[in-house]
């Protein structure tokens, strides 16, 4: 009897040990990482990094970080980071005779139900695992992308903050001659030296176009759409309407001081017109074939073309600007001040040259927007 009891106890012990072994879960954990990067107008909505964690309890979580938003704040408060974007389970299996990690992922609804469940298999080669996940860009929507993930046994990133720091992007503003902020909605227009204009909303590049500038006008072109810029003596203004991925349109209203207009290079259709960097402005009196040139060193020259007799500098002096008025002080004689009338910027001078052989009143006229050039000089 004693021998039988001992045998039963040993047998029971073996059964309990076996049962315990069957209930044991893997002590291994794995981590996978990968990113989707497409760029373009809506990069901040599509570009993302993904962190897939397979814990020792057989649970799986997929975290998502929209790095193109340029938000690298801690995960706990980072609106561009979504912990457990998808969740599921995993286990080690043989797939067609090959060792693999079976990974199940789904969106988990508030009631605990699964949405869009899918099963994936990760394979190992020389200690490195790989798997391709099909991930919806927005929960509950049909837009999805395939993300290639690389993995390893154990952790690559200690926590979500380390993951964010590894994938964060630092925003570098485009180079520009003039930068203009919109009055609302976070718009920024960058005017570049080569005639390009870039529209951003925050750090998201929503439109690329070109501009054409003359001495008195500025026109923007985005695709086939032209946007005229309204210019006055004080400011320039324009409105760009951008389409937010087909869901709504947003008006970006831009205003800039007229001095910024003067900073833009003259750009004609098809390319840039060479400009003398020392010249602030030239004005014409076509009746008398006269040209008035203002230089950045605060000197001016009036040149007259006498046809077959040649062209000569008939007056030189200095100029000054104050209170939207330009004053010309010739080397000899009285000073002259500009006037504005009906949107026109006017300078009238008198020329006495060549021992009195040339004795004329000259009239130079342009739009009042050219005042901005003196403000910037």
C-alpha cells in the first residue's frame, strides 16, 4: 500500500509539473520599428513612425508617431504620438515549416470589439526580424499604407520618449527674400530669390508656385491659378485658398508692408531680369527722354537723351526720404519734394544745363507703390 501511495504521488507530481509547463508563457519579448515617409502637401497627416511591441505575456501594441508635425515633446503630452494605435496578440509558430512570430493586430473599439483585424508573420534572418504591416492612416478610414518593419528580440527603444527622439524632425524654414505671415490660420508665404513662392500652414508645405514682379505689380501663380496682389502706398495683400485634403477650404489672408515689396527682385515671365544692385529706382520722363536714377548711396542723377547729339547727365545731387516724401537736393539750386496724387508718385524738377542751352521742367511719374523702395533702401 505504501509503495502504491508513493507511486501515485510521483505520478501526480509529474502531472502537475506537466500542467504547469503547459501554462507557462514565453519569457521572450520583441520590438519592431519602421516608418512611412511620402512627403508632399499633407506630410504631417501621412508621414509617421511605428513602434511594435511584443511583450512576454503574448500581448501586442502598435504605437504611431506623426513626426512630420515637428512635435518632439514627451509622449505623455505629445498630440502627434498615439500609444496602442492598434493592439492584439502574438505567439511563436511554424509557418509552412519555418519558425515565425504570428502577430495579430486590430483597432480596439470603446466596447472592446475589434475593427479591421489582420494577421501577420514575422521571420528571422541572422537575428533580425522583418514584417510588412498594412496600416490605416486614420482609424476607421479606408486610406492605408504598407509599412516595412524591422525587429529584434528585446528592446531597441527603452520607452516611447526614446522612440520619439529617434524619429523627430527639426523644422528648417525655407530660404526667402521676404517672409509673410497670414492674419489667421497659421499660414506663411516664403518668397524666394529665384521667383518661387512657397505656402506653408504651420510646418506643412501646402502649395508651391511662382511670382512675377514688375516695378509696379506683383502676381502669384499656383498651377493654372493666378492671384493678383493688391498694392497700395502702405501695404500689399493677397488671399490664398487651400484645400484641406478635400474636407474643407481655408482662406489664408496675407498682408505685408510695401517696403517688403521693394525687397523682391524684379522677375519677368520666364526668368529673372538683371537688376543693378546699387539702384533703388529709376523713373522716366518720356516727353523729354529723361531718366531719373536713385542710388543706394543716397545720390541721384538725371540723364537726358538728345538723340543724335548723345545722352548727358544734366543734374546730380542727393536724395532723402521721410514721411512718405522723397526730397531731391541738387548740387546747386533749389530742393524738390515728391507728391502723390490719384495713386501716382510724382517728382517735378527744373533743369538748367549747358550754360542755359537746356532749360526745362521735367515730370517723373510712377505708381505710389514705389514708395516702398525708398523705405527699404
